[in-house]
C-alpha cells in the first residue's frame, strides 16, 4: 500500500486510520472510500504527504474540513466541534 511505503502505520483498531510519529510530532490520515482527512501538528510532514499522494493518485484538496460522513465540522479558537 502506498501510504505504508512512506512509514505510516495502519491502526489495528480502525484500518482506515494511518499514523506517523516523527520528532515528537504526529500526522494522521483517515481514508474513507474516496475521501481523506489529513491532520496533525507537523505542517512539513502534512505538506510532504499531500505532495506524495497527489503524485500517486488523482486528487484535489478541498481546503478546511466542513463535512465528513454527514457530520458538520465547526471551528473556533478552542478547537473543532462536531454538530
């Protein structure tokens, strides 16, 4: 699998979740059918992953997450909430 080839570990609990720990930071990728959520606290790794995935697959970045699986995502200074 392409994502495992670049040192991401697949979760044993949720096989749609891939995680990479690097230098005390974390990057996560959730894949559901043809949708992905990329998040973490390592902007450089996230940029690298986006570039890698774009080279491997036809995809487009839809910007900040607004909806996922019918759940509305709201943002504030305190973080993210689901509604």
